[in-house]
C-alpha cells in the first residue's frame, strides 16, 4: 500500500493489497477499500462506505456523506461501490436513507465524470456513463449501459433503461425506456438508440424487433394497454423486446413519450 503521510485514516478502515491513498485524503470509520484502488488527493470517503477493486477515485471527490434528505436522522446506512469504476473530480455520492433498499449501490466498470452527483438510495448497474455535472436525485434506478449526458438531471424515483441515451441539458422527470434516445426539458423520446445498439453489436433481427415494438407502442393510435398487448403478440419474442415491454408495463411514474 502507498499511503501519503498527510492522509487521515480511521483506525478501523480495512485496506486491501495495492491500495493507494493520496495527500490530505480523509477516510472515515467502517470503510473497506478493495485491491489496487486509488484514492486521489483531498478526497473524503465518509463512514460506512465499501469500495471494490481496481477503482480510480480522483481528487476532491466526496463519497459516503449523509444524504440530503430531511427524513434522515443519522441512521447507519451505506454506499457500496463495485469494481473497476472511474470516478472523476468533484463527484459526490451520498449514502442512503433507511427507505426501500437502504443502500446506495453502484456496480462495475462505470465512468462517472467530473461534478456528477449520485443521491441517496440510487442504484446504478454496470457500464454506465454519467457525463460532467449529470445529476441523479434520490431513489433513481439506472440499468446497465445507460448513458446520461452532461448537465442532465433525473427526477427522484425515475428509472433509466439499459442502453438508452439521454441527451445533454435534459430534465428526465419520467422513466426513460431502454434502448431509446431521450432529450429535452422535459425529456421526450426521439426513437431508438440505433447508433448505440449497432456499436454494441446487437443483431439486426433484435434491432428490427425493437423498432417494431417501439412503432406499435409509441407511434400507433392504439391505447397503451392495447398497444402493449399488440407488441407482445406481434413482435418477435426476444430478451430485449420482453425487457422493453416489461419496463414500460411496470412504470409507476409514467415514461417519456
């Protein structure tokens, strides 16, 4: 381990092999940091935080601070961050309240760019990209491979679907269905994320089936209930189309149109 002498580290912190902690970093109580993770200068890792292996947390980040929620009364809640995450300068990730899952969670291989914010009780999957100053309010669910562009805000309790793209300076106040592009304030849909799907080597038949499901649900004149039934019966039964339809059916806040 390489720990700068100016770093302040609680006595009960668990540091695994290869951890590096830069100058003036502050590591709170009941913190665990996995192998080969780098903590940059002036970073604060607050109490009850777990960070996985091979992460790189850049200077001036704040991870594990209490939530910005008036209902929070100092309960012992956590932030859990997976492996191979890159968290850039001035990012803030808050620990949860005791509501719902009771934890703020991040998966693996995520890129969280400078000044982004992940609020309490959020759940991020893996391979997510949040660009500069993207902001998640509390209780947001972000599925794998989602892309949230810079200066975009996501309303509390919203869901952001897998392989979707939210354009810059947007305000997502409802769920963003998987495999789509959303943009604007308030965010609206602009079709499937075709370029993203092709870059991820989705088969042509999958893209065609998703396009047909999108057409039926969003561009036919059917009522939503009838459109979902038509999509289930007429569109090829693939994992992606099933997830697309299920995501929309299970929406509680409503979804971008």
